[in-house]
């Protein structure tokens, strides 16, 4: 019994350190890879707590491995847009500019009742008041009303043009290059660039020591 | 970037340590299996002496081995040693020889499962 008690304490401390290393997102809303890592960690950690015949290393080694893998994959996702899309997918517009995208609903197995329910939970009783509804990568649905003019699209993220966002607003990379010239900046200097419905552009430049991850 | 480098280095060290541990356990099990096989059980006195000596050595190695090996498997091996010693002390050399075979197979089995192969993965 004493051994189980000490093992439980060791595993508890170990898990707390692992969660701290993986970041606050593990506690808040989880992306898919983070959910998988969290589930695996809890299962693996429980095994030697319950069975004293199983060495502690059978939890610690796999746990450390998952933490390292999670950090490496996160870093690779930030470096490679393709990898990020492959692992997380993209945010998907379910309602764009007031129009319900029925194919997007079907592809993501979301019924109209679920969509209406999500909209109601945001305090909006009439779907006609919604201009944008976005299915985020963590499964949550963000909703923007017509009166809300604060909605903007990220067209450049960490020096990389967001082709899909440009396409949605009916623009292309040529238009982007022209805008960059007007603002006297280059793609490599941009951390985030957004454009709203009035074509107002907002730019955040990279800090000097920002390596991009 | 720093976190990535630390994670990558840790992963590399972890992988190296796991592979090294796997080879070490396989080597230990193989060595002890050979030594068990070469035990002379012709007389009860000699059998007790040799088995007890080998058991003593195994117990010293067991501390390191038990970090990564299931305790049930080690308990099984210890039981075989104890049975052999008991049988030899009682003069029952036939049982001692039977247990010797079981002990050798247990060691080889443990070595196989500790290695990086299809058996251990499945």
C-alpha cells in the first residue's frame, strides 16, 4: 500500500510537470493532437498506479515520449502550413456573408438544428442576423452578427499568404503585393495581416527576435 | 525554437536509452540462460552450491533489470531458482533438472520480449 501511495505521488508530480511543459492549451480547449496526447497520458499514467508489479518507467518513459512528440509536432505545425492543415484542418465557414454553406454543413456532419442551437447559445435568435459562422479547429462554432463590423480575415500569417482567405474575399496575391507596396512593407516582415469588409488593412510586424516559432 | 531543440534532444536521448536498455536486457537474459544451461546438477551438494551462487549474482543484476522489466516476470525467475535450490537440498535432482529447463526458457522468453521485434510489439 505504501508503494502505491508513493507511486501515485510520483505519477501525479510527473503528470503536472508534463502538462506544464505542453502548455495551457491542454487545460483549455484542445486541438485534436492535444486531445490524443492528454488521453494517452492519463491512461498510461494510471497503469503503474493501479498495478505495483508494473515498473514506474513504463509510465514515465512513454509520458516523456508523448511530451517530446507533442512539442516537436507543434513546432513543425508552426513551420509548415501543409502540416498544420493536415493535422488540424482549417477553420470552415458554415455561414459566409449571410449565406448558409449547405455543403460545408454536410461535409462536417453538422445538422441545421445543431447550427441553430449554436447560434441561439450565442444569444442570437434569428439566423438572418448572422453574417459569419465558423467551425473552428477545436470544434467550437464562432458566430458574428451583421451589425458587428469587426470581422476580419487573416490574409498573411507569419509571412505566409493565406490563399483561402484571399480567395474568400475575392482577392489574389497580386492584389496583396500591391497592398504591401502601398504600406511600404515586405512579406517577410509581417507577423499578421488582416483585412475587413471595408478593405481596411491591419498589419502587425514581426519583432526583431521572432524566429517564426 | 528552444523548446523544439530541447524536445528533439530529449527524444533522441530517450530513444537511445530505450534501445540500449533493450540490448542490455537481452544480453543479460542470454548470458544467464547460458549459465543456467551449464549448471552441473550431478550431486545435491554441488547443485545447491552452484545454483545459490548463480542466484546471488542474478539478484544483484535484478535491481537494474527491475527498472524496466515487469516484476511478475522477475518473480517467476526467482521462483524457479528457489525451486531448484529446494529440490537440490531435498535430493530430488530430477525436479531440479526440470526446473532448470523452465528457468532457462523463462530467461530466453524474457530476453525475446525485451527486444525490439514483432513478438514484443504485438
